């Protein structure tokens, strides 16, 4: 793994998005889904299709925060031979052709513990990983994974939810870097659509407590939903719709690479134009 770590990729990307006056599009895919070769092909194609940041799922047998679509993607990946080691190797190969697009690993603590935290942090940094979301490790346990990751130049990214109150929020923000991930629904991924009025209000509240960019995910599947989020937040995160595109292609007996990238283009296009279209609509109304 020869790629040099660069802990500033996420900050640079959000600074560039701010300068462009638009929100970013974060694409989630599961490493190894539907198999190692086609997963790597999808990963390479994401930036060209419009992904500003890539969230790469670390395959795990029990992804408890994820809905049926992402759970199925994890099982497909594991059946195809995916592992945490191969996930890091995939990032390192991606970095040989792309030194700019931030990659955030998303997953659960068990695979990291099984790999060994010092070895994982070392290898993730060397591969070119920029951020880390471990959804089942509370802030009180930061010393286990997140602090070593931060010390190695990897941004630990925390989740805030609709149930995160003013008493809990400071603890979440204390060691969050890169961006804050706001979960738009109380539940698992891909199961319900977000209430965009509530999301906008939540983002406004969070901005009173942090200067970090705020990305919003969970429940965003269609371009109109992504655009609505992009008008309120700094980035929209989509995952279940993309892994569902893999499943649908496989069930149709076709290669999923093109359908996934086409879905990314559709969603990313909506995010890119959201604020300009919103401003135009507001101007027309006035």
C-alpha cells in the first residue's frame, strides 16, 4: 500500500464545494459488492459519475444500523470473498488513479477489532483512507478506534440523529472531524423517506453548535429528495438506492456497473443544481 495519507482531502473538498456554492454528493457502496472486480470498477467510476465523496462500506455479517438493501449488499460481498484487508487493498488501488476524492470507510467495530486496531489504522492510513464512521462505538469508547485513527490523520466522523439532544451533542462533536453526519430518520437505512422540513430545522440547529460541514443521509433515494437535502445541508448521502441498483441488475442478469453509475449521475445532478434551482424558484415566487 503505497498511497500517501492526506488527512486534508475532506476539508479541501468541502472548501471547494463552498466556493462553488453547492452541496456535495456522497455515494455509499459496499466494498466487494457484487464481487471484488466489479466493485473496484464501480469505485473507480464514482468520481466521474458525480460523487464528491465516497463512503465505502466495510463488509460485515451483522450491519445493525442498515436496512435490508445494505444488509443484502454486505452478504453478497462476503460471499464473493470480500474482507477488511481486501477493502483496504481496493482503496489503495483506487488511490493509484485518484489522489483527490475523499474516501470514508463506514462500518462496525468487530471487523476492526478482528483485524487489530493498530494494524487497521496503519494500513488504512497507508491506503489513503480519509475518514472513518464506526456506527456502533459510542463517544465514551473513542480510545479504542477513533482516537488512534485521528492521530494517524484519519477523520473520525460521528452521527447525530433526530433523538440527539442538547445534552448529548457536545460529546458527539468533541472528537468529530471532517464532517458531521446527520441521520435524517430514527431507524435503519433505506426504509423511510426523510421529512425535509424537519431535516432543514435540524441542520439549522446543528449549525449553532459546530462549524463542521453537515452531511445528511438515511432514507434519500430519489433525485428530488437529494435536491431537497442539498438545499439545507452541505452534502447529501445516498446508499440504499445504489446498492439496490446492484441487486436489480443482478436479478435481471445484467452487469450492475453501468446502472449504479447511471443512478449516481442522476442523483449527483440533482444535488449539483439544487441550490440554483431553489434560488430561481424563490425569485420567481417573489
